[in-house]
C-alpha cells in the first residue's frame, strides 16, 4: 500500500497545512501549474515528488517535469497531465492516451475545481485536486490524500481551506 498526497495549481505558493496533511504520505504528486522551482524543491525535500508542468510554468520547470507522466504505483497504471478535461469532456489527445494506456487512475488539474469522478466507460477513477495555491478564482484551497493497494484507490480524504 502507498499513501499519496495530490495537489495542483500551487502557482508558486504552498499552504503550510500541506506539510501536516501529507506528513504520513509516501509520495506527493503535482498535477501542474507548480509556479516556481521553490515549490517543487520544498515538496521534493519533504517527500518523494512527481509532477507535470502546467500552462503557467516557465522553461525551468518545463525542463524538469514532463507534460504527461505515466507510471505504475503498486499495480495501478497512473496518467497525470495538467490540462486534460474530465469524464465526458476529455480533450481529444487525452481520449487517445486513455484508450492506448488504459490507466486505472487519471489525474488532471487546471480548472481549480476539485473533482472525483468514477469513469465507468474507461474503467478508471478521475481526480482533479482543485487548486492548492492563492492565484485564481477559487474560494477554497484544496488538496487530496488517498491510498493505493494493488489497483484499488481508497481512503480518499480532502483538505479544504478558506482563502
């Protein structure tokens, strides 16, 4: 079993409660719009870190992190990108990747809206952790932690903080 901390859209800001909420996590995953290497450096010093770049990320972050990240955690195939849509409204390129890679878990950010949606058509769980930073229209800062055992994603918990 692995415990994962998931966030997105930090835009250069890390709320201090991230470190408390993710203290028992084995890894931290970031779904783009990191905003600065200070954010990725601080998170990677805290826990093993995986991330993708987002549309606001500059060249320095784009050189360190890919647009798409695909890997296996436990036995679950994971696909992460920043802009991907969501079930029923995936971008065309994401639909193709989902058909080819057949992930068990698809994660995207960008919208600043937290979403947890079982995608029965593609047999996967879609997660968007919302926005963990201060930039944008969102009223709440949100991030997620969950566990993966074999292919099962379970014990999902949400942190929600007023801005």
